[in-house]
């Protein structure tokens, strides 16, 4: 049974996980065909499928077999983030970094985590190392995370610079495009906000936030019918979101 599962997992497991956490760059892309790694591979696959309990069980088994598997610690840390257990997540990221101090995927994830949990200076140090490394073939991920980190400390101009750098390296990177849609809207550059949204929709599906911003953009520009269409789409697709609650309370749509 494990052999058959592993055949299914090996080629696509890390790709699935990367897709699930595209802004994070969870793993470095390496994978193994060694059966000793079967629980790690399964854990990654289940995490990408959001089957968190099965992911946790397999990742813990992977670490029982090999406590020095930095990628298993890295994946388990992200899982604890999804479980809203930041203390456990931080412990796992620290362990992963100690085991693999030069691993760019671990640095990227841990840096993002620290920025999101009140340690932006340390987080930016890790993200700067990751985004500037010539060995990193996905620098746009770290640059986008650095931009988001700058937003947490009230530096929107610096954040915008990071997002633009990310898009120079990958002009179809959805997380950076959605951030630029938001920044353009906040700056009152509504045509640019529309442009970033169209580029975003070329590579990704709407989120509650992109729909909220799209509706507000069209509303400000006087395109009432299009604004109403975005409003209805937001209420239909994301009825429980904070954005849906906000837009439902607006009377001038």
C-alpha cells in the first residue's frame, strides 16, 4: 500500500504543496525516491490537500524515522501555522533552520512567519538573505514576503518597491499582483488597480479581497453596474468573508 501511495506522491507532492502556499515557497523543490521518506512525502501531499490531521501524523512519523529531516520540520511548522499554533510553528522553524542554515526555503518561510508574528526586523533579515541570493531561482517569493513585511511596519512605499521587483522577475506572480492592486487602489490610481486585477485574473481566481477592491474601484470610478456585479459575485462566492459583511452594509451600490 505504501509503495503505491508513494508512486502517486513522489513526482507531484512538493508541487502540490507549493501551489497551496505559493507565496511562501515552503520547500526547496527537492524530493527523494527513497522509501525511508514515504511519511514525509505523504505528509506533504496531505498538507497540500488540507488534510491536516493526516499530514501531521505522517510528518511526525517522518521525524520519528529521521529527526534530522529539515524539510519535515519546515513542513510541520507550516502545518502548525494552519492550526493556529504559532509557538509550535516557531519551534519547528528554528529546528529546521538549525539543521539547514543555508536552506533558502526555510529562511523564506521563517522570515515570513516572523514578520507576521511581531518580529519584523529578524524576519526581514532572513527575507533579505533569501531574496538577494544568486542561488535562489524564485527570488520573487521572498521579495513579495519582504513587501508584506514592510506593510506590517507601516512602510507602504518600500513595500511597493519590493512588489515591483518581484514582478520584474516574474510578471505573472499572483500574490504580488494582488498586493499591487491594493496599493494602486489606496493610492487613488484606479486605472492601475484595474490593470493589476486583470493581470492577476490571468493567472489566479478571485479572492474576497480582490473582489472587494474591484467593487470599490468601479464604484469610485462611477461604473455602478460593474461595481454591483463585483458586489454580487463577492456575496455569492465568499458570503462569510469580512469583505462580504462590509459590502453588504453599504447602501449606495
